[in-house]
C-alpha cells in the first residue's frame, strides 16, 4: 500500500471541482471528498501543474454525488483505482443506484438516497457454497475459472481477476460455504507477488472485459414483440438504438423486453428517468415472473436505478457499470441483454460536464467526440463463440421534439446494428408499439420469417401508406377498388399484427411458433385476391362493402390475439383467413 495521497479543494462549480495535490495522481482514478464527515465519490478528469506552485498539481474532478455543503479547503483523498464495479455472486436480484450502492439497505435507513451514504454493493453476510475446480499448481491467468457457486439457477464461475497476469495457484479451499469477504484461493504471479482471491473482485468499468473469441451475432432473440421479431429482429450480441419522442412508448418497450425477451440475464440501466417511474419498476418486477422459468423476474435481473433526482454525473458512471456487469456474465457464457433508458440522459451528463470544463462544444453543445463515445459504448456489446455468451445492448434515445436529426440519435444510428424509430404520429394514434414499420433498420436477415416474406409485408405496408395519403389528400373516390383492397390489407396487418397491447397478458408476448402461424396467414392475405361478387354495385358501394368485411376481420383477429391459446384456438386463424378470402360463411 502506498501512502495516502490527499489534496484540498480549491474550486467548486456544480459537480465539477478542482483540488491542489502533491505527489502522483493519475487521470481516471477515483477520489473521495470529505464533506461534513461524509465521503463523496469523484473521478479525476484532468491533471495540470499548479501555475502558482510548480511542486503541486491541480486535479479536475467530477463528483458523482450531491456536493451541498462542500467548501474550499475540504480534503480529497485519491484512491489509486479507476472507477470500478464489484463483480461476484449476488449481482442478480440486486437494485443499485448508479454507483452500485445497494438501494435495499439504504431504503431501510432512509426513504431516499443521501449523498455520501454507502451500502455494500453485494451482500456481505450471505453464504455461498463454493466448489473448487482449479488445482494447486495450475498455471492460470486473469479470467480463468477457479471454481463456482450457484447463484439462483445460474452456475456463477469464480474467476481470477482480469488484472492478474500469468500466475500459479498456490492454495485453494475445499468445497464449503463462505461469504464474499473470505479468501478462497491464493495465486502467485510472475513477479512473485501473491494475490488473495475471493468470490468477488473489483473491475475498472471504462475499459471492457475482453472477449475470448468475438464472433458475429447470428442467433435471433425472441423478444415477444411482433413488430420486432417479424420485421426488425435483433440477435444475441447485437445492438439497437430505440429513439422516440416523449410518451412514444420507449419505457414500455424496455419493460416488455425485460419481461419477455428470451435471455439468461437482463440488466436494466434506468438512466435519468423520472424517479417515480423507477420506483414502480422495482415494485413491479419483483412481483413478475420469468417467462421461461416461472420464478420471480428479479432472479435473472439486476437494476441500476439512476433517476433524474440523482446527480447527473452518476448517470455517466451507471452505464459503464452496467456494461461491465453485462460483460462479466457474457464471459461466463450467458446471454445477457442490457437495456438502457435513456442514453440521451447519459449524453446530457457528458454535455453538462464538458460545458463546465469549457471544452469547445460540438453540435447542440454536445462534446465533439460524442459519436465516438456512443460508438465505444455499443461496441462493448457482442457475441463470444468461445464462451457461448453474448451481450445485447438496446438503448433508448429521447431526442427533444422527436427530432431524429439531433446528434445523439444520429450517432446512435451510426453505432448500432438495429434502429427502432418510434413515431409521434403512431403514438398519437395509439398504434402501439409505435415502431414505425417504415422507419427502422435491422442487421438481421432471415430469422423467424424469411427475408422474402418480410419484404412482402413491408411492400404492402408501404403501398397502404401511400394510398392512405392519397385518401386523405384527394379523397377515397380517386382510389381504384383493387388499390382500396390492398389498403385494407395493409391496415389489417398493421392493426392486428404489428400493434400489440403491452399490458394484455396474452397479447403482450408472441413466441416464434405463433408468429409463424401469423406470418403464414399474413402471406396468404397478401397473396390472394378476395372472392366477392360486385353485381349491381358501383365502385363506392364495393369499397364500402370491402371496408365492412375487413372491419369484421380486424375485430375478430384482434380478439383472437387476446384469447387464442390452445392449438385448436390458434388454428382458427388460418381457417378464418381461408374463409375470408373465399368469402364463405364462417362462424366466429
Ligand atoms: P416514453 O418512455 O417514450 O416517454 P412511455 O413508454 O412511458 O413513453 O409510454 C407512454 C404511454 O404510452 C404508456 O404509459 C402507455 O399508456 C402507452 N403505451 C406505450 N406503448 C404501449 C404498448 N405497447 N401497449 C399499450 N400502451 C402503450
Ligand atoms: Mg420513458
């Protein structure tokens, strides 16, 4: 242990402070500022020499906690470590603030988080049964497995910390139960330094945990959301930006994914959203059950709750911390989905900081390098063929006024493989989820349905949209009957398939099997002209008839979405469509 290195505050400007220090301080290391006996966490952003005293340095820091009460002369202690997260068993089911302070014990102490209040990141009392797998004399390196514990239903591998290079295992305990505070093994590195290993270790958050063998994501996730799984699928290890104006359904979408997306582990970084919203999430999710196991949803989750009432700088930290936890489980071979809501609030934190630092601003006052920072974040997602794990990153973007031209949305579009644009018009019309089927991208080709089928759906939606515009500008009269039929088909696909009620138990989630049945029906509807007699009717009357037939179909189908569960009920969709096309009488 080196000597304690300290400094004193010489300037305070919101969350940005400067301290004079003597000795070595490095960029990126963390510091603690003592304010009225409380220790506030900070990170060193920049170091310069003191113009008034060449023996001293000036460290510019951002403080992650509320600085109320801080004054010039307060003591700063530099911690040598970079901003880090504690990794180990107990991560799942946890709820933290943006600095990995557990929110459970804190909420017992007080109804909300106070600055400087610290709660252990992971439960220090809980016993874990450790089963060793490495043997004395084994040559190991950072990331190698020395044993495991069961974390719920997950085999949680205990790793040599990534900071340790080549080493030899000198001792390891036998199978036994112990807490995260106890030593399980000792390794000796090439410099002859001994390291005591526990069930947990700290990991710096700003540089990624390495891949063993990075591979191209190629397995599609069943998200349960039809418009996504049909048209805009995402793969394990993929990235998606999900921008939308306020109220368009970003958070509801994230919650749907959280509940229904098939993955081993879900990490939520609730970043800068309304405090009430975050609290609801915590309560809600504790009561919900995991679709694949029936257990509590929290057993496969952890949440970083960073509401708008917490200091801005902590938002920046929370995304990195969440990414690192995701990478850790990927390294263990699990499929992890990281949901970040909203990355715009994260970017605003960077903007506030760079503004205070006096950087030359880029577009809309965001830092010049915001595209690189966003890219850097999404690049940490990916699949690993050596471990079989993946980290999928789905981030919402909340552009002011829903303007997708703004820098964060644009940079996100560049950085991500998929792009789900939520439309104000669709949200206003209550067409949820409001992903605009004409404004999205995906990097996944064949998935639950073929590329050709998808193209056909898109084509009809596009044409229907064009006809819709014709109708609203020059009127229905000018639309030929067969175009009107096509328009009705497009409307039906949109209304009955793409729109989905996130709050209806059955409708909220559609699995691939059901999706394929729906797609077959949709393809039939697209391909086949309807058989009906138009005898004695003029065009307007025919259109009216078509409309009423489609209205009936839509009503029937919408209901089917909410009740059809067993095989027989599900089958009625195909029967219904055949009858509809032939215009036979059918019972409902
Ligand atoms: P945002 O996060 O984009 O500001 P929210 O996700 O909070 O918006 O959504 C706003 C409201 O829209 C929700 O409270 C809900 O009433 C409605 N909504 C959004 N998506 C759906 C959906 N898939 N099904 C039903 N209602 C939805
Ligand atoms: Mg929201």
